[in-house]
């Protein structure tokens, strides 16, 4: 039996919530929606969604606060929505764990495509594992990453970025090349998205996991 994937929408604009829910149900998803952050957190615990669509501005709390709470205990992909086109908001959202970011108004077809991309990154067909410096181990079959004997929780884009470097050790990637490979859509040319995710990997796996090649981009040194 094919598992029906569940999407949680936390959005206080009724018209946007309705059109997203309607369109995503037509795509075959099970959809739950709410207009408040507190109810969204309650629903999250009850339905265990596969993706969260999260509005930045809510009546009772901010999307930033919700994102921080969710990512503290879960690796479920988060697509953040906002009416504000501020690069500071985008970077902050990504730093807090959001996996993608869209500015209103948007085309619901693009939302659906981004959700499919987020879900696709959670799947893998590989049967082997990759070792990094004999300390970090990537197991693509189970989509897990280990540092020594401790399992490290990574967000989908963090995992895909780590896998890219691990599969191409000693190869230097520019920020633009990384965006093209790991992200299916441009962030309005904002290459700092890559810097944010590299910083998060370094924090979780060690500062030397990815090397900066000044003026060019990043690489993982092969050992």
C-alpha cells in the first residue's frame, strides 16, 4: 500500500490556506491546516506530517519561533512563506532550520514542485555508506549520519549538501554550483543560503568537515 504523505499548513490568511489545501489535496496529499501557531504545534505532534508549510507572520507567535521549536526535535522539512521580501528574514529562517523559502504572492504550482523536491531528498536508493575522515559515516540507505557512535540529526538540505561533498571529495564547488545541484530553485541569487548550511554542518559535525576555498567556494578534503 502506498503511504499517503501528510502536509501541515500553518497560515493565517484564509484565502491562501484554502487555495494551498485545495491544490495539494488534488496532488494526492493529506492536508491539515490551521491559522495559529499554538494549534499548529498541537497538530504537528498529533499527525506527524511529512512537510510543514509555515507562514512567517501569525497572530499568536512568529514563524521563526515555531521553526525553532520544530527543528529542535524533528527533521521534517519546513517550507517557509512570507509577504516580506527581506534577505535578513530569509537568512534567519534558514539558520533556524527552514529548508525552503517563498515570498508571497506565489504560484501554487511552484509550491507543489518545491514540496516534491523536499520529499524526494529524503529518499535514497544507495546500499553503501560513505566515510569521512574515519569519524563521520553517511548511511544513504537509512538516510542517517553518524559521528563516532552518535547519530546526528540533519535537515534534508544539510544531508544533501553533506552527501554532495562526500561523493566528490577534493572537488571545489562554487556557491552557484551548489545551489544548482542541491536546490531545485534559485533563492533570488542569494548564495548566502549555502554559507548558512555549511555553517550548520560544521556546528554539528566539526569545523573541519568542509573546507573554505577563499574566492571560489567549498570542498571536502579526501582522506
